[in-house]
C-alpha cells in the first residue's frame, strides 16, 4: 500500500493505507484521532467535518490521497485546551447533549470564520444547515454561533 | 427533615423501584444493595455502590443509568451529592460498572432515571452522611445530634471541631449502617435546583470524549455486514471469492437470523483490518437471499388497511366510560376525523456499532445498551453462552432515543465474533442503520365525538390502529399488545361522560421498537388535534375549551393492570396549558396572518407539558415558524439547565416528526438509505424556543420524552387556525413548505 504524509494539527504523520480510504477512517482508526465522527459516509450529515487548508470539508468523502499535502485541522487541533473562541462560546451556552455531532458543528463554523470573520446571516444559515443534530441542540447552536462570532472578533 | 427507614444492618435496602414496568417489562420490582466488604487496609469508605470516599479526600459518585445526551451523568450524582453535603464541583463521577449493582439498575429508558431513582439516590447519600457524622461523633466522644455535615466535612456545633470526609473515611467504614436516615427538606437544597454544566462537556468540546464507536480493543478487527433485506429471511448462497481478494480482508463469516424478541437478520459479515476494506469488500459479495413468504408488504398498502379496518369494530376495547352507544346526535352535532403518522427510525448520530470478543464458551462486549440485563440474557440464549460468562462494558452513547433499548446489534456482533479469534468492532453505515432499525410503529386513528344542544361534548370514541412493538418482541401471540395506548386509554385526561377507546393491532413484517416519546407521541397527535377541531366546530377558543374539560376535575389514578397505575392530575395539565398560552401571548393582539396553536399532555413519567406555537401564514400550504413556547411541570427540578436542554431537544425532535421524518416500506424493505431520504429537523427549521417551568415541590418526574408529543398537534392546530388542517404527518409529504 502507498505511504501518505499528512500534516495534521501542525504535526507530520505518515500512514500506509489504500489511496481511496477516506480521511475520516485514516484519522479515526489509523491515527486514533476519534474526535472526528462517522455519521453517514455520504456527506449528508456533517459529523465528520474537518478543515483542509482552512476550508470546512467532509472527511467521509475525501480520499486520503487528496488530503495528503494539505493542512488538516481536526477538533483536537482547534484547541486542545478548549479555549478557541468557538469552543468557549459552545461552553458558555452549554450546547452539547450527547455531543456526537458537535465537533462537526464547531469545525463547520471554524471554516466559515476562516473565510469571513463576520459572516452574514444567510452565510451562517447556509453553512450550519448542513450539519445535523439528532438531540436537537440547534436552538443553542444558533446562540453559540452568535457568541462565537463576537468572541472571534474581540 | 423527614426520617426514612433503611432496613437491615450491613445491607441497605433502598426500596421498591417506583417506575412503571409496563413498557419494558424488565424493571426490577425491588433491589437490595449489599454494602462493600471492608478492606483490611481501608483505602476507602464505600457505604454502597454509588459512593466511594477515599482517604485522600476524593469523593466518587457512581452513575448506574447510562448517558446518551439526556444528562443523567450530571443530574443523578447531583441528587446523591445533595444528601451527602459535598461541594458538587469537588465530586468525581464515574460510570457504575455493569455487575456492581443488582440486575435492572442500569436500565435506562421510559424517562425513569430521575423519577425512578430519586428516593434511592437520596437515601444512598444520606447513609454516607450519617455514617460520617457518627464516625466524627465517636471520635470526639460527643452526641452525633450536635454534629452536622457541610461541604464535605463534619463540624461539631459546640467546639467548632471539623474533620473532612477523607479524614473520617476509615472510621466511617467501621460504623454500622443506620437503620433509618434523615432526608433534607426541599427548601434546604443547595445542589438540586441549581444549574450545573454537563459533567463531560469539556471533553465533548475538545473531541476527547469516547463513545462506543471510538473504543479500541487491542488486536481488534472491523466488520461490516450484508443483511437479508427482509425480516425472517435466510441466506441461499454466497459467493465471496471477489470480496476475499480485497486487500485487508481477514475473514468472511455467515450467521443465521434469530426470532423474537429482536429478530436479528441473517447476514454475511466481512471482517477486515480496517472499516474501509470491509466496506469495499461487502460490495463484492454475491449473495442470494431467501426472503421468505412475507416479502411483499408496503407501507402504502398498510395505511389502506388501517383506513379500512378503522371503520370496523376494534379488536379490543381498552377503555370504557359510560356508554357511547346511547349517545345519539344528529349529523350537525357529531364529528369524525382520521389521523395518521408513519414509521420512524431512531437515526442516532452515532450509527449503530458494537464490539465483541467471543468464543464458544465466553465473551466480552463493549457498547451502549439501555437494557443490558435483558440483552445479556438474550445474547446467552442466542449464542449458546452462559450469562455469567458474558462480561459487559457499557459505553457512552452518541444519542439513543430508544434505539439501544433494542439489542439486535449486540447479538449480531457476538455471533460474528464467535467465528473470529480477536475482538471485532461491527460498524453499521447509515444505510444499515436506517434500513435495519426497530421502527416506531406506523399508526392510524379514527375519532368521533357527539355533543348536545348546549355544545357539551357527550361522547368521545377513539379507534387506534398500529403495528405493535409487542408483536415484534413477543410475537403475534402477544396477549396485551395495547402498548400504544398511553394518553388514549384510562389515563385520558379530558372530562367527557361517555368514552370508548378501541384498539386494532395489525401484523406487518417490519421490526418495531420503542422511540423517544413512545405511545404518548402516537396518541397525543390525534387527541390534541381532534379536541382542537371540536373547539373550532363549537366556535370556542381552543385553550378555553380544553380548560373547560380539565379544570375542576379531581386527580385520579389510571389503573392499567395490577403492576401499573398512572396518577393523572388534570389540574396540572391545565396549569401548563395556561402557562404556555400566557407566555406566547395567546390573548394579545397579533400581527396580520399570525396564528397560534396549542397542545398539552401528560407523559407517564409524572410530567406535564404543553407547547404553544406561533406561525405566519405566507401562502397556500406555506408558512413561517415564528416562535415555540413550551411549559413543563415535572415536579422538583434537579438541573434547570439540563431540563431546558431536554425540553428544547424534545421540541426539535417533535418538530422533525411534524415536518420531515418518514420511513416508507416497499417489498417488506425500508426504502430510505441516507439523510437525503430520511430527513431530520435541521438548523434552519428551528425558530426561537422558550422554556418555562412550573415551580413545584412534587416528586420529580422525567424530562427526556415529555417535550416531544405536543409539538406536532400544536403546529397543526396553528395551521388549522390559519385555515389549513393537516391530519397526516409529516407535513412535508402533504406538500407543506415552511421557513423560519
């Protein structure tokens, strides 16, 4: 199998996997970065969202050979101590219930804010509508998004 | 302060389980907790399975109910800590290992975690506190009544002497277990009723938290399964030559299906070094299935059968009051309507998965199980193991909503692992998860009411038709399949002199199971829409009409059978309806084209809730969700933030059912295969939600499910006020569109 060099959360990692293996499974099962979640495998729920060169990307449909050479950021790299403005906002609003989708929620917003520090309501709705939460924390996510944008622009 | 007896020395009998056993049938009727044997060197004081105080002062509270997002990892230890008199921030919490408590203690369902264990957990905390006080009093040679516990220490009132719980641990361990303990007054609570962050919130937000799907067992392989698409089918032939050639594939194994209670589908499992290899190889399998005789049913035909059968006499009469037959009324004083709702899938965000390591004699399993004792018994039966040779490791669940009350996936994983020499993690992809669920039954309702010349409703008839869970779990011979009658049966809350509820179960070859909100969700939609329709017919305000059928009615006990009675207080229901109405501004002037709907109900966990929803009509079958208000009376509130969270989440869960969720069946196979087809509530579906709580000192009720049932009827009632009257869910299917 081919060897791929990946730059994940600022660290260089090497994996020996099939080139079409989705980044999701490489992160979770080869590198034990389980903060990125499997939700559907067909980009329909957003649970696996990571940043590829600062762009929010669904890891479940991104083959590792595409991700190689790009800067990959996962929830573990957003801030290990939980003090990223988005994590702080999520903490302040007490967003999570089961928590399973929340890394995808936060990484989606992180991608949006990388592109635009002050996104419009329409841009927020477009981005966040693609990430599903079965516990129904959307009401708090809506508040936390506003809080995170405030924190981010401080 | 009230004194409560604790029976037996060295054994703490913590009373009868107060929850109802009707739904799951496996709740224990009582449980007795053996005190831990005292270790020689006394590393810690453990008066019962819930509490450990170490010599170094660490206080650990063990949580028996399992966390799946509902917040029991926070609310339950709060109850223990309250009576222990410790600072909640200083307490560590841990999952109580399976086997550390009697059978049934880990069962998590029916919104029973708080109401079912509140008294026991208080007693457990009070026992620890009492033994620590007695230890300090003995040490100081003083009267224990002059000592009090505060913030993890015992203080002597006269001298001010103070010893921490850690310092007292080994002395407390030598104290006799008290025969009775004193519980705190509700008004003296310092932890219960104060907001607490979810205990694992930080780990969730940093990606450190481990759900079942994240666990790694040394040497573990991964498996995905091709399952017979029809329940009850079998494997005719398998050609796995191409699949075997996929790099990374380790072994391909077959297993037979099982019957009741869980109906594991026959399947072929690809075991591989990684999930991706297993998924690729599964596509290469060439399998011929024998689908069996029941392979041509469809949900479309089912609803036609429902409709037809609804006109016939119900198979069972489950509730009778007065005599509906004698109430005759002309057509102008009579009304009938039909309502329907589809099969639903759980669709937890963490897809079903399970880990097992097993051989012919023993096994170890890892994963989320809401009813682990029942699961272990059935795994033993299905896999020819002895129960005592099954080691269970319970895992955090990324949502459950009843999916893990079922345990088909656990039996399946053990069957696979028995054919492999290492641990196997079975991963279900989303298509597997949606197509092999245990579905909330499809249901249909025919209601009819008559009223007299003064506009007083004289009779109410409700015919419920569904595909019962009991037919799946117990077989078609199930004696009492009327499980879908919560709300429509003896617990019906409206005061009408003549009532009859009938029930007709229909056989359908699809595995059905319990979904968050269970039977009240099924029945409250038709009941709360129909009562609203009656108000419209009688030209009465829908809120006032409901109150006229509730207020002044005394509380009563609905006795379903010898083991299950449900207290019903129409007054508490009236209170939540009024609170929701007040907060949404029911009587206030409204902007043009704005309309409101309301609905209330009692959930069988002793909680009452009402939703009031405001919409703006934007066109034919097109509306905007403006605002949702929910009012809740669940007695004593343990964690106010947790309660709000559950009510918001329940509201969104109910909104998804009202707007989008639907499972359809063709050829006895589920059609939906991803979230593109089985649509959930989304970010942009959710308007502002406000939660209001009725202050109460009543015994606490549950909060996990009571927020779901009244969303769909409140929304449909708002649409009716705007001139639309949907009677079938989801609205999307009926051509409705919406915005927020």
